[in-house]
C-alpha cells in the first residue's frame, strides 16, 4: 500500500503538505498548483487513507454518524434524543444522515468510511441499503451498530421487541372484544416481525389471523392498506398497522371514505409520535422504548471502540406499551357499526 512519504516524493513536496491535503486542512499555506499536484499523485498511487484506523485506536475524532431513512420521520424523535443524550455524556458529536444518499460510490458513503472523521456508525438498516454497501461497511474498521433490525450474527445489532409490539397491539383489540382483526404493514423488518406478533396473539386467542396486507411505509401506504382491505369484501372491525405514519394515513383515508373510526373500524398504530395526539380521532399507539434504544446503541458503539463486552440483541426492557386513545373501542360502539361474525377456531 502506498504511503504518504511515497506521495510526497512523487509530488515533490513535504509529507506534511500531503497530510494537509489528505486531512482537508485549509489553513496550511499552499498554492493551487501544489495542491493539484498532490491530488494527482494521490490518485496515481491509489492511496487509501488509514486515518480511520488511527482515529479508532486513539478515539480522537469524537464523532459518530447516525443514518436512517427519512430524517423527518417523527418516529425517530425519541431515538435521536436517546442517541444525543448518551453521546453528550461521552463528549461526542453526532452527524445525521439520510440513508437515501448511502449508495455504492456515493460521496456520503466515502466520507463515512474515510479520513477518520467518524468513529462509528449507528445505522437503521433498511431495504434501501444494498449488499455492496454492507460489504463496504463490514470491510472497514469503523464499527457499525444496526438498530431496529434483527440481523445476521456477524453484524452488531440492537432492536426493540417488535414481536411483542405486534402481539400487544393485537391483544389490546382482542381485550376490547374484537375477533376480526387485520394487519397492514410494509416489506421486510421490522414490519414482518410485528406481523408475526399479531398472528401469534390471534392464534393464542383462538382466532384466525388474516394474511398481512403489505403496502409499504408512510401515510400513502396506510391509505393503500385501507383500499386493499375494502377490496377484499366486508371490513374487519379492527386493524393493526405496523407503523404510526401508515396508521395516520389509514385514518385519513377512512375519514374520506366515511368510515367511522372507532365505531366501524378500530385502528392501532405501532410506534408512538406527537402526531398521534393531533389527528382525529386521536390514534391509539404502541409506545416502543426508542429513547432507551438510542442510549443502548451509543453504549454499544462505546463498547466496540474500547473492546469491552457488548449487550446486543433484542431490547426487551422496557416492554412495548399501549397508549390508548380514541381510535379504538369495542366493536359495535358506533352508530355505523354492524354485528360481526366471530372467526374463532374450534
């Protein structure tokens, strides 16, 4: 592997000048021609900076990156609070990034993996991340902690108890007297795991779980989920929606269609967010320990950087919690509701 000394000899400059260019230093006095000559030499020898490894060993950067899909998603609020809280306690800075820019060959990915400016990455892995990107991440010395995803054993991951979240949401509706309950979610984790929790709760109650309606994520997906349920015939009396923003979209679509919530259809959204109190009817949600997840993620980053034992896996404590609001009620409680036939398994 080429060294900075070799680059300096090729460009006819000092090693300190090469170091200044590699580290992006702007206060070092250098002509544009000299800088250009150094950059050409770097490209010619194919130099790969090893500053990242040195920064990890010495823990000098004091910065971690947090990368998620759609930074504006209100479901991340508590996660970010936990991350900032734990990072601040360690004197670390936090850089936020959107996963949409994390593509093979992207400048954003290159900045994460080079120059030693980032000590570690907290990543909410999603279907948007391809295997090539993951391979790049695994091949580098920069520790990566995946959150909200149960991943392969060779990855470092932490997840809330999505199985329990789906189960608790469904049990809440069953306790209200619902027997015909649908599940609307997105593709992949964590939605699929929450769907498993829904199916488990239904079977444990002697009820038949329906096939999950897979639509995606976000308000538009929730509206599509309601359309799909209506196209199947008579609506169930209740629905568990895998994420809070899809649940908000489903509520809006129900209002547009003149469907009484909760009288005709009770709705529970998994994840809690401020918007759940604002929509009408206010949305019953399952509160997940997102702040605790953020704190744990930073703790695991710290452990990986120092070589200490890690506590990875499912974060079971505190458990998911029902926040009952006005979008759920016993079946038949509204004027537009009609009696339903139970789907009890004999």
